C-alpha cells in the first residue's frame, strides 16, 4: 500500500488502510514518457489525474499563441477536477515533464467516493482553494513587480541548502519554463539573472544551480517592491 498513489495523496490521508485499498482498486494506472500529453484543450477528459511519480506541467496558450506555464504538479497533486465537477472541457494542456506515473479516476467512481466519504470532497476543495490563493498571489506579483523582483521572490521560495552562510538552490525547471511561469521571455529572464549576479546578490552556476550570496538583501528587495 505504501507505494500506491492513494497513500501519497493528501485528500485520501484520512481514510483507513482498508478504505485506501478500496480507493486504489478504482484507480487506473497510466504511464507517460517525458513530453507525452495527458490531455489537451477541448478533450473529453472528465477524469481526475493524480500524480504518483514524476511531474506534470499544465500550460495554456495565450491569444498570440505563446505557451504560458500555469503550474507544475508533483507526487500527490492532481488535476482535472474542473472537468469532473462541471463537465466543462479543459482549456489547457497537461504534459509530462519527465517519466510520469499517474493514477486516473473516472468521474462516476470519484463521485461515488465523495458520496461515501464527504471529507474527500472537503479536502479537495481545500486543495483547490489553496491553489487559487497561490494563483492570486502570483497574479498580484506579476502586475506589481518587475522581472528582477519576481525572479528574486521565486528563488527565495525554492528549497534551499545552506553552505557557509549562503543559500544554494536548483531551478526545478528549464529556464524557458521558469520564464513562462514568471510571465516573461527567456531573454528577459537571462538579463534579470545577469543583473542580480552583477549586483552581487547571486552567482549563477553550471546547469540550474544558483547560489544566493546575500539572501537578506534579496529578501529586502522583495519586501520593498
């Protein structure tokens, strides 16, 4: 049971082991290779997709055809709830960022689960509400802050390892995806990284490693924006 997606998902955490086993029996395992699409705009996708392993990125096309990264889902997170509960077809694409294993629940099975276990529905509502709050914060930052400040805030929010008083972070996404998440171009992101490095606030290492040499100064930059 410990290696099933049900055991990893917070919305199922309150169920007993026996109940989790029953839920696991309803899940259909799906494997996606990196770059493979789970669903796209307009698909008839009334299914809840739960990430077991790997990462799934959700993107939306802007009116000018540019790809906008909406979010990246990791193990235990889910997508597809809007189509399940409203019947509306998605306006976005979900694609595997790397080798990805999903657990997929059909609409009828999920509806029956929530009827038997209302707390599952409440936990899903809480998860979606938290996601909306993050989205609102992000939209506020996009309209109120410049690219450098948005980048500084993003770097400070990443998981950090400390070495000799400096913070080391690893970008979890390719720079083009980070740029999309911050609503800027890869070129503007590269310039923002160079300016922060030129100010002595960060050191851009090989690959995706960034050393935050002055975390307090970077935080003041974000707080003062």
